């Protein structure tokens, strides 16, 4: 609860009221000092009637003929919040003209104070969530009693398995660059909201899925904790949300772990995310099939591929598919997606079977790997997956 008004909030209040009524406004603390005013020359000066209004708790009107220290004609009205006197608001002008704005000034002040209280509460809650997730990820519970208290507040059962949900947001222009940066991801979480997708969409997702514990990680991630027993209920909502916002985010879900092993769930979520981003260089035709939602449990070969460094990927490509054209690579992708079936591939690509065989033989001559032999096909498949 707010028990005193800061200079910043006081100035915001007087400016807002002035915009409505066009009269000069003074914000006077209980001791009679003007702490904010639309007339900057009056800030810091003494207001005799302001102090009297604060002391008596009564609205005082001042006529032009009256003479009080630091006071001009107008209305001086005490402001209360939760039955506590906060300040006196002074509206300069003929009492007859400004009287009708007194109640309005009181309402505006109450709304602005309430807004600040809500913002302070929201930030306080964000700080708590940051503390909980950071403590769990770093295994650094210096205050275990406070941690358990926070877990109870966010309705988190410490004795049931959890999954870490990683939401990575990005703008279209930096999608690929940020996607490839996952190898150097840290677990430094910060309460920040500077990312492309409007924050309220993310928060509405958490409300819709019943997720109460989440925080922001710079520069564009949200980390959220979900109970494993409820994951099947929310997985569909996560997928649909990802599909709706696939141009601005990806979602990866880590493996189910005990709460104290949450960092492991984050690590597996990051592995899953890298498996998505490893597809960022495929052709436009293939890109239409790329998903932006992935569950670590469903990965197999992707777990291995996502751990290969970019340098090793390039080296492997150099030794396998360096001499192949984009069209030849696309032909191989189609060939492998159809279980290396000559008939199905020829039909898919509108080629005669003999023409397809000729093209596969030409690939063999160019790179030294025969797509129709299992061992060589595996190497070509891996090279295309890691490209």
C-alpha cells in the first residue's frame, strides 16, 4: 500500500489534472511544502493553507481578497488513500470556477495511485518469480524457507515432477541470427520485457494454461515451469499458440524432472530448441514443413545433431555434399523423405524413373557417396540435416 507520494508520481498527477481542467495545480505535502506543480517556480515553496488543510482534513477555499503565505485563490483539498492522508491538492483559480474540478482531481489521483500500486505489486511478483526460478536453476537456495513460501504462493508442489518450457521470441529480421545463437545460451534470468511479441500475449498464454511460475531471460526468452502431470492438458494449447505466432517465436519443452533438477529440464529444452533452429538453412520448399514447437521426449537423432558445433557441421558438409547443387540437395531430401523409394520419388518430382536414376548416379560421381547404398545414404542424410 502506498503511504506517501513520490515527487515523480506527484508531478504526474498535477500534469494529468492540468490536462483535464487547464488550471494550475499544486501538490502539497502534509507539512505545507509544494512538491510538484504545473508552475515550476512554486516547487519547494511553503503553502500555508495547504498545511492547514492537511492538519484539519478539511477542504479550504481561498478568495482573491484573502492573504495567506504562499497561497493564491483556489481550492485546497486533502487527499486520502486507504484512510491515510497523503497530501493536499491545490487548484489555482476562482473557487466558483475550479470547485467542479475538485472531485475530478480526487478521482484522477486515486486512479494514478492505484495504477502505481498495481505496478509495484506486479513488479514485486515478477521479482519473486525471478528469485524462485533463478534459485532452482542455479541450485542456490540461500533462503530455503523463503523459497518454499514463494513456491506455495505460486501453487507449485515441490514434490512433483516439473517441465521447463522455453519460449524464444524474436522479430522476423533477426529470426535466423538469434536462432543460431542458442549454443551460447546461459541461464542468467532477468525480469525484463523487451521483446517483439507483445507481452500480454505471453501472459495470456500462461493464464490460459494455468502456469503461475515464469520469468523473462534476456534478450528474448521466457522460462516457465509446468507440472508434468498436467502437461498433456496444456501441450495442445502451447502448440496452437506457437502456430499462431510462428513468425515471432518458438517453444521447446524440456524433459520431466524433479523440481530440484530443473536446470536439467532447461538444458534439454535448449537442446530441443537447437534441433528446431538447425533447420533454419533449408530451402523455402522444405521450410514450410518446419515446426516451431518441440518436446524433448520426441527427439532421437536431433539430440545428437543439435550438439554438433557449427564448425564441425561445415567440415562435415565439405567432405560430403560440398559439390552438390541446391536442386540436387532438394532431390536427395525428397528421396530420403520417401524412404529411398525410386518409384515414389520419381512420382513426387514428376521424373521418369530412369531420369531419377541418372540424377542419383550423377550425385554419386560428384561427391563420391552413393545415395542408393545404405552407409553412403546415411552420411548424405546427416550432412543435409546438419547443413
